[in-house]
């Protein structure tokens, strides 16, 4: 069963509560998220978690007919990125590591990405993400370290 996506208004309300007028300086959701036809399924600020869904599109396939690894990485980055904005914007991905477990095939129709905040250490934010099929099979796992670009503050 496919979970319902949050409406744009629901997503923007969460970000506006945490970013205030600063939200007007950012594109949420980012254009890359929109071009991949991503959808937010859950934003849980208290748990430090965002869940997204991305369809497997024909233009994302590699020569073997599976989703290209860079597109899976982009889905992870497009989920962790918005989550990172709830902690200390602006920040950028400094390092991202991925481990692929299974090919992502068009028969799966979509992937689910669950990103969670792990910790803050000085000017660094750490996140983790799991990519799963709709049936729950772990397809890839990633971790990301973000660098906070300006002074920054506490988790809001």
C-alpha cells in the first residue's frame, strides 16, 4: 500500500515554523527534488526524521535496466538536505557515503528514503538514510556529513 504524500502546504508549514522568514531565502522543496518527482511522506521534527518517496523513472535507468546509483544517491541527498535545513541552515553536504545492497528495478515502481538526524558536533551535522522498496527490502544505506556555513545555533 502506498502512503499518501503530504501536501505542499503541510510541508511548507513545517519549514516555516522552523525557519521563519528565512524560508523565503530557500527553495523548498528544491528543484532537484521536484525534477525527480519526489514526495514527502512524513516530517517528524521531534524524532529528527523525514521520509520521502521517489518513483523509478525510465530516464534514471542504467544500461542494465536498474536505477542508476547516482540517482539513488540524489534521492538520499534530496531527503537529507531538507532535513538538514531543520537543524542549522545554511549547510551543505561535505561527504556522503553509500552502500548499495540490491538493484532498484522498474518493477519496484518507487523507492522510500528514511533520513534521520544523528548528531551535531561543532560545525558538523551527521545524518543517516535507508533506501527501501515498497515491500521493505533494504536497497541502499547512506550516511552524510554536512558543514554548517555560518555561525549557526542550537537545534530549533
